[in-house]
C-alpha cells in the first residue's frame, strides 16, 4: 500500500509540474516581451527542450530585424528541427541561413548541416532514390566549397555510404527483372539492360561477378525463347557475354554453369547455321536452270 501511495504522489507531482510548466510557457507566448522569449528560447534549447525552443524561435524570427539575435535565432531554429528529426525542414532552414548569412561564422557549419540533414533524410534503398541523389550532390557541393573543412572526411564517407545504397538498389532491380523473367521476353530484355547499366555505373561492385553470370543466363534464355529470325543474333550475344565473363572471372564459382550455357549457345548456333545452309541449298536447286530436267521433243518424218 505504501509503495502504491508513493507512486500515486509521484504521478500527481509530475502532473502538477507539467501543468505549471505548460501554463508558464503559454503565458510567456501570450504576453512575454521579445527579449523574454529570446532568453527563454535559449534556455529551453540548452535544456534540450527543442520543441518549445523551436516554437519561440519561429515566432521571434520575423520580429528580430538584423543583428546577432536574429542570426542566432535562425541558426538555432534550424537546429531545433534537426534535433526533432525533421530533417527535410532542417535542411531547408540551414540552406536558407547559409544563403542569408554567407559571411557568418556559422555559415560553413550551416552548409554542412544542410547536406548532413539531406543525408539523414535519404530514403531506404527499397524506395525511390531521388533523395539519395540530392544528398550526394549536396555533400559534394560542400566538399567543393570547403575543400579544407574538418567536415570533409565525414562528407566523403557519407557519399560512399549513399553510393552503396544506390548500388544495392540497382543490384536488386536487376535481380528482380531476372527473377520474374520466366521466358517473359520483355523482362529478359530488361534484365540484360539493367545489368549492363549497373556495370557502367558500378564497375567495381561486389555484385559484378554474380550479375555478369546472370547476364549470360538471361541472354541465353532470351535467345532460346525468341522467334527464329532473332535467335542467331541473340545466341551470338550470349556467347560474347560468356567470353567477357570468363575473361574477367576465370575462377568464378558460376563458371561451370556458364560453360553449360555457352556450349548450348554454340550448339544452337551450329543448328541454325546448318538449317540456313539447307534452306539456301534447296532454294538454289529450285531456281537453277542447269538442274532443271531436259524437255523431251518429238518430230515427225516423211516416208
């Protein structure tokens, strides 16, 4: 019973404290002077109450005209949004601060926080990666603008991390086309194209060996599934992809299966070539006058 009573008192104390605190804050918002609000905003900020600090700074910014207080109000307001994980808002506010106070002592930090907020706001690799590309661009802009900045190394690492996210997205996209192909010509074509684009964008990727093999597989299946007039060219591409694969990965774990696809492609090409020769031969025989049977003529003689 005693423990329950203590717990009840504690809850009541917290409720009274919160009510008193809210009442004090509401009174400050309603009737406090600009200086009182500014000082309170700084105090809330130092205590880590970024929500209330943000409300006060947001209210003060249009009222503070120039001077150090106006500059700091905008700088801290951007940080209150960042601390509340409102990264899209914080990146905007930091960029706005930088554009407004380009000569400020806080300008470099604001530019960095703009780029870093975009990095934090980058979408997971399973979603659209427009935000990731935007973050990479902002981080690179910061490095170009402040090449000697102490934040340079961090920005470089963030760019590498974001590019790995793009790499994983591109890899899974290529794999998805391959997985859903199942003799679907459109998906097979998309798989080959996606793998080619991936290798251009990420030539040193850890996924390159696997995708290079899948490219051979997809091209072989595409050739096998095609109409006769498309098969020769597509089997030839499968052979070419295999040769590129084996040249680059001679010890690959996929080599045995790749060789099987290569052998099947060569055999298919030989059959197509034989069929072409036979067709050509029959056509020539049909139109060659020298091989037409001689006509039998009869003549009557007079006795």
